């Protein structure tokens, strides 16, 4: 979060660079940075006339440089935003001439323009265009925030909405939404609206209103199968299909679960310690705990048979000999017996 705080501090001091490169996966904060630049760069009421947005994926370097150097007859500075510029990308197909036009502009940037490049693409820091942009202005990488920073941000968002949120509710929210701040922002609005001013967002409210990520649903399904919870497993399979999850991916994850149970089973029977098994299979301790509990539900013969049945099921689905859900339903029912 420090990179964003420092960026805001510079704007408040009036330290506005002639050119910015805003890049990285944290799109919410990049958009917030652009909004703050509009506030500090553009004259009052100048957003319509002094703000230009260009598509950097199709515009040439010459067109970008020309747009940035344009002398406006309107009062105040201009803000020129170039979305998805390919000149910074390591795999860019832009030729040297495109880059040279922008480099020529950077050698003497027009004082009446603040030029902003905004991209989620991988930026090649070895390129001269990157180094010159950073030297002349600011190159800021918008990385995803750490859970600790997101926890503070969510608490602040809750306060702004007139309510509060506890640590358990925050952890559940992060577990269900991941670190995408756009998703977290909208979910917080929904939770705050439901909870109402003066109240606290509870763990139960998060579980009730916020849908888990599809990836998390897959793990819940395979855990349900490993625990022989037939009803939950079949319900989870239906949810995954409703969210357009591919049958082959579901089969692959279920097969992976049974392989892990079989491997833990073998190592445990050989007398290997918990630490040895975790290191050998490269498991998170939390995952090991679940797998170790599930292995007690199956014999080695049952695990081998389950893996063979999944291989046959996968083949039948791919060749059109069976429909996925009825076949998977039959498999799960046989496991839960």
C-alpha cells in the first residue's frame, strides 16, 4: 500500500510528474490513481475538454506523442491517458520507430500535459522506454496488497459505510473473494447495506451473502467426497457446472484428491512422521490435516479402485460414451457406500 500512499502524498504536495507509467495487477488502485490525477491535474470543469483517453494497443507512437504535445487553447493542463500501451511490453510487436517517437517526446515533454500510461501487461524494465519514463516521471508498479493491508483497508471501508467488521469476518471475506479489490469493494458495499449503520458485519453475514470463489468450491467438493459426504458433494458438483466449470477439471481435481489420500496413506503406514509427509508431498499443513483425516475413510484397495474408475469415467466423457453428471453421480454414490 506504501506505493499508493506515496503517490497521493506527492500529489498533495503539488509534485505532479509530466509522465506516469502505472502498471501491475492491482487494477482498483490504478483506477483510483487516475481519478486522483484528474482531481489534481485538470482545471475545474475541465474533465470533458482537457481529458483525452487513447487506446495504446492500436495507436502508433507518433500518434501518442502528437496527442501529448498538442497545445490546447483552453485554460489549464491536459491529462492524456493511454490505455494498454504495448511499447513497454517485453513481447510487444511495436517497432523501434513507435518507441522512438515516444522517446523523442520524453526528451522534452510538453509542460501543459500530464501523460499517463496505464497497463496490466508485463512491463520490461530493461527497455530504454521504461528507464526514460521512470527518469523523466514516475513508473509505479501496482502490486496486489498483502492480507494485512487489505484487512486495514476493509476496516476503513466499513467505517466509511457507518459500520464495523471483525477479524473473523474479514478473513472469511478474503477467503471468498481473494485479493481483488474491485470484488472486495462491491462486496463490502453489499454487506454494509445489509447490516445497516451502527452495526457490525458478522462472520455469518459474510457466509450468507458472499459467494465463494469457484476454485474454493472445487476444494469443498473434493473434501466432501473424501469425507464421504454424498449430499454435499453432489450439490457442489451441480454448483460447479452451473458456474461453467469444465468436467475434465472437476475430474482432475477429484483424482488429485484420491492420489494425495493414497500417498499419505502409504507414507503413514510406512511410519513416516507428519513433518516428513508434508515435506515429501509439498503439502500445506492445513491440507495435510484434512487429507490425513480422510485417509481413514478408505482402504488402499478402495483408493486404487477409485482412481481406476475416474480414469475410465474421464475416457467415457471424452469419447461421448457417458454424460458427465450422471457418471460422476454414480461414482460419488459408490464411494459413499
